[in-house]
C-alpha cells in the first residue's frame, strides 16, 4: 500500500512536536495516578468478589445467584493494567 506523501510546514512540525510532548506528559500523569490507586483498586476488587459470592448477582429481573468460589478467576501475575 502506498501512502500519499504529505508536506507539512515548519510551523506545523513544531506544533506537532509540542502537542506530542504535551500528550505524553498528560499520559504519564494519568499512569502515575492510576498506579497510585492500585491498593484501593485491589480492595475494590476483593470487596466485589466477596459480594458476588455472598449476596450474588442478578441473573434476571429479581432472580439472584451466588457465584461459587471455583468460578472466581485467579489473580494474574502481571501488573493490573487500566485501559484509558
């Protein structure tokens, strides 16, 4: 597949570099904030998993079913990744 070679002005190139740097800075800030939430997130997940085993989940309208412990997935070894 051939791409159309687009020519950019010098001002556009400077603007693009500046925008890329700003976006990378914002991205790193978001990643840092998400990593700081990790202990809270682990508690939220543990609370959720306990709740669906004790109270259950809605299957249909007012019907609830408890999730058996063998249905709960094991925690992966990799770092928790938030997609944003």
